[in-house]
């Protein structure tokens, strides 16, 4: 179970590395690339939580701007890391599943995998 205070400066005995190891383990990396991404994601998450805390405790507009910009960059980085892990795990393929289809009288439905391709050969 992950600790809620993974980046708290109030708990000197709390080791962020313990949280990061637990986060990596819960992602269940399948290979070296996934393991490295998982470590980066855990580190980015810890930095993002810390940045959010600094932003929440900012008292001046210059502090707000600095911490907001840092938090925003970390949040975007984390989202990109999640997407990179997703793409790596499924080979970059996107899958769309249609759950409900209506076919009117006289209509036709195709059941199975449908691929798009080039034009059919017309013998030329």
C-alpha cells in the first residue's frame, strides 16, 4: 500500500525511496524500459506532490508563479510518461471496441476485424 505522505517534509523518518519502490512494484514492469519509465514516473510524482504543496503554501504572487510553472511542467511530464508506458505496453496500437451496433432493415453489418487498405486492383 502506498503512503499518503510520500513527499512530506514533516516526517523526517519517511523515506521517499520506499514510496518509489512500492510505486514501481505496483506498475509491474515487464522489461527494462518499463522499469526505467516506472522509476521516472515515481520520481516525477514525488516532485509533483512536493511542488503542489509549495504552491498551496505560497504567499506572494512571484512564489505562486514559480511553483505553478514547476507544477505544470511536472504534471505534463507525468502525463507524457504515462502515455509512453501505455504505448510501450501495447506496441503503439490503439484498440477501439464497439459495444452496441444497430443495423436497420436492408442494412448490412460486418462482424470481425476490419482494416483499411488501398484501392482494390482493377486489373491495370
